[in-house]
């Protein structure tokens, strides 16, 4: 354990934020003490993030002063480097790269399903509009709750286009979610986690989104109830793995068929978007126009996801030759190969 990241870890977040749930589950699994402030109730002298995302961690910078840090993927890697016990990222390079693919899919694609189901369906939007403001420490009278719900719903529905949910993309997103539940249900019949006997960052990424999709929002939760009994049980278990003793991971050279099926589902939809989005960002196009799963897809370009593609390609290029061969075998025929 180093002194660079002091304990307890300080963060602000909210239960309705899948990334907050992701990181809290990571901290519980790692048995790292933390102090959670609900958004809006942080100490007045805490710094503000450049982009106000959830969760926000307050960590010392190079000068020792607290900085507001928001991106869950580098945070997991930072904590793995600072605290050596029960690290999340697999030690095997090939498995670590597969873990990166799964986490990126969860954080950048599955979040589209979370946002779409929550705000594109009227019943779900009405439910979320009242639930999310209530999910905090301050009591709200009916007038305040109704006013807050209306404001919050209007703001979030207005962001649907930004995350890629619209009448054209909606059916693609929903079909992808159903297939993911089915593939994950099959995998969990044989494996406790995505890569074997211990959770990786990809597990926590999927878990974060599924806390909302398979447990909060009515429409996707009903789908999970009908198709994903193991999935819903897994989400409940993932919330607190502080008592788990990690088991053996899979052999990267011989991934189980259910993992290949999961990677194929992820590769069916996410890589085409990454490639088309990167081209749109590089060319300065106003819209991403492509085809995903044989159907049209259109959305606003997203600079951050262009960076995600760059980071994945850099991680792949840095793999040792033997590990790269194992990765190539694991992702062959899944759609991910188009990225590399």
C-alpha cells in the first residue's frame, strides 16, 4: 500500500448512478474504506470536477491538494496500483485485455440501454423522474418532489440524442439488451464471473448498468425477470463481494463457449459504433451515420468514445506476442477483430 492515495477514499455519488454503484462495489470487494457524500451535499471546500459526473472522487494531486476525479476506468487502475490486495484487473495480460473490452462495452454501450429505457419510455420516465430525486438523504414534500421530478425528467429526456437514443436506434438498443441478458444468463450457469472465479473491471461495469436495467427501471427489469433469473441473482451478489475469496481465472487460451458468445454479442454492436464514431470525430462530421446489426444507426459524435477506441488499440498493440495470440483466438469471429 502506498501513501499516494490516502484512506478512507472520499467520493460523491447517488444510488441511481450506475457508475456510482460500479465503484462502490469495487471498493467493497477490495475492502477499501470510503466515505460517500450524496451529490450536492459534499463539503463546501471540496473542488468541483470540470465535467460534473457521478461518482466524483476527491484525491490528492501532485501538489497534495484534493482534485475532483471522475472516470471510473482509470480510477480502478489507479486503485490497483495503490492498493495491492484484491486487485480488480487480471494479472494475465490476455485476460486483462478481454476485461478491458468488456468494461468498455458496459460503460459505453450498455449505458445507452440504461439511458434509453429510463427516459424513452413514458412509464419508465415517470417512475424515474420521481424516484431519482427521492433517492437521497433529504426528505421532499409532494410539491417539491413534483417540481424536481418535472425538471429532472425534462433535462434527462433532452439528453437522449446525446447518448444515441432516438427512434432509429431504439430498436437496435433494445434487441441488443435482450440478447445480452440471454447470453449472460447462459454464462452464469457455468461461471461465477465473466472471466472465472474472480470479478474483473468488466464484471463491475456490467453490474453498474444492470443495477438500473435489471432492478430499478420497470421495462428492462421485467425483461430481466422473464429471461435472466441468474442475472438478477448475480447483480444482487455483486453489490457486496467483501466476503468473497477470489478463485482461479479461466485459461485465456481456451475461453469457455459462453464467454465467446458474450464477446460475440458485444462485438456485434459496439465495435461498428466505435469505428464510425471515430471517423465522424476525425472528419468533423455533424452526425455519426452507420449500420449496426444490419440496421441504420445515427447519433451525435462523441469525442470520449473516440478516445476509448484509441486506448483499446494502444493496449492491444502493447500486448506480448503470446498474449496477443491468445486474445486473437478469444475474439476471433466475435466482431471485435475489426478494431485491430
